C-alpha cells in the first residue's frame, strides 16, 4: 500500500468530536490493484474538538453609593465558540488556584464636612461678638461626626457693620 492521504478536517465543534477520512492505494511499480493488498485502503481519523478557554476576569466597578468598605465579586467562565454559537461548561477548564469567582474589596465613599451653617451676626451693634456656626460630617445623607477630622462647632468673631468704622 501507498502512504495515507488525509482529507482536511472540517471546522472543529465544541461538544462533539470531528472526524475526517484518509485513503491509500494498493500498487506495485506504478500499477494499481486493490485486490493484491490485504490491508484496509480507507480509514476514519479523529480531528478532535475545539478547546474550551478560561475567560478573563470581569472588572466590577466600585461605584456603589456606600459609605464604608464593601465587597464585590469578579467572575470568569469557561467558554468555547464554534459554528453553533458559544457554549459554557465549567468542567472543561482548570480554574485553579483562583476558581471562577473572587471577592474584591471596595473602599466605599468618604465622609466629608458639609458647608458651615451659622445663626448670623448682629447688624445693628458695634460691640465685638462671636457667632456660633456648625457643620455636619456626611456621606450620601448618612451623618457620622466621628468620621471627619476637625470640629463640628466653631465660634468665630463677627465682623463689625460698616457704620461702626465711620468717623464721628
């Protein structure tokens, strides 16, 4: 028999094995005679399957309006795409040592001081006075005075009205 001649493989499938055929001829000194060979002249051979691949990790965004550290889950999967579409089969990939899901830490949003609020200063007196002003430490409407540095209450001096500085 001559050497095998294999036919090209068709497109590989994800979930089933693909096969092709090969053949050879029986000849002696250029003369072909299939009756003179005992071996098989045709054969079927496996082309295999399309490989499944581990995807990249998803990229969760830490943008939840939460005022303390929290976790989110990043994921990946095992997929194969062929002429029939995309197939997912987690048993077809080795996801070790990290698996298919991992928790990531998100820092949460910061508490910040709001604008100062004041009761105002007298507008009809030339005596030096102080006013009380206050502010809140907040994050998305949640108030926590221990989460900000600095004071929540202040007693600044009031500016004197303009008429107090006029010559008499």
